[in-house]
C-alpha cells in the first residue's frame, strides 16, 4: 500500500483526479463548468485524505479545481 499525503485546497490536480475517479465520464466538459460551487465544495470535502476545512475554501480554489477537473476529463478522452 502506498502512502498518500493529505490533500489541501490548493492541490488542484490531485483533487481533479479524485473527482474524475469518483464521477468518471458522468460529467462532460460543459457539465463540469455548470456544476454549482456548493456541490463542488461538498464533493471536495468528501474526498478521502482531504485535510482542508470548509472555511479554508475560496471561490478561486473552486474555479481552479473546476478547470483542473476539465483538463483531467480531457486527458482521459484520448
């Protein structure tokens, strides 16, 4: 078993990979950009090993997570 360090709000790529692992192709690029930040916030907090708190989140974090998730989705469409 490999050690996974805790994930924080600014670990955008790690969060994006976890969201893609969870949802796969349920969300296309356009759907990812239409996800409400309240839902995205909740899903990030549900990630195993996520060590950030709800209060540490910013709109900027959520925007970066959203765009990183789109890039992760795109990478997996090849």
